[in-house]
């Protein structure tokens, strides 16, 4: 067990020392920490040692780490576990597709996307938001519906140019489309 190896306190000590009853979210956090550190085998051991069955959140967390560290096989296992619990979860398909894309496995990406289309699984677009003077402004990629959209995009372009002039080099490892290197920037 990972706790025995000194990686983390046991759930018993969390309760005894801090009065915290461990919940699934605590286990997902540990999987995230191990996964971000590249300790995917240890993360899998940790999942297997949990006192209850890991939920889809825990498996999604592991899947994200598999994508970052390029472990396609373990990523496939995580997807199977997610889909066993939530068979219509588009996020699992998207994460698996991204895992294949990061490995330039474009045929597998196409198969997954086709399967999603056949099952009418649609991933809801992600949003960013900012609060200015007690008003929340929401955005998603390519959104031009905001009254100041063009000003915002112009400012973003200027900021991007300035940080590149200062020496910033974009990390394009996670651009998940089969495009030329120049387009990734």
C-alpha cells in the first residue's frame, strides 16, 4: 500500500489526527498528486488499495495524468472504468481522443470521434469567465457575442505579442489537432 511506503498518511490517521473522514474527493486528489508527479503505477496501486470502488472522477483524474505522461494503455483502462460507470459520458471519449492525439494516433482519434457522433454524444464547450465591477462576463473559444469581443481579442493579440517578445515560447505539446507547427502558436 502506498501509505505504507510513506507517500501519504493513511485514511485512519486523517481521521485520528484531523477528524477528517476520507471521501472520494480526497482519493481523487491523491491520484491527481501522484499522476502529476508521473507516478502512474503508484496512482494505480493507490486506486486498487482504496476501501471502496473508485468513481468516475478518480478514473478521469488518472486519465488526465495518462494524457500528460503519454501512457495510452493505462489511459484506455481508465476510460473502460469510466464508461462502465457512466456509459454516456462524452468527457471520457474526449479525454481518450486527446490521449491518442497527443501521441499523433490520428486514426484512433477519428474512430473515437466517429463513435461519439454515432452515439450522439456531444461535449459541452468549456467557458472562461471574469468578474468586472460586479458583472460576470463568460467566454468560450471563438465567442464573438460579447459587445466588446473585438476589443478583447485585439488586447489578447497584443498581450500574446508582448510575451513572445519577452521570450515566452508556447508549449505546443498539447495542441491536439493534426496541424502544421506554425499554426499551433
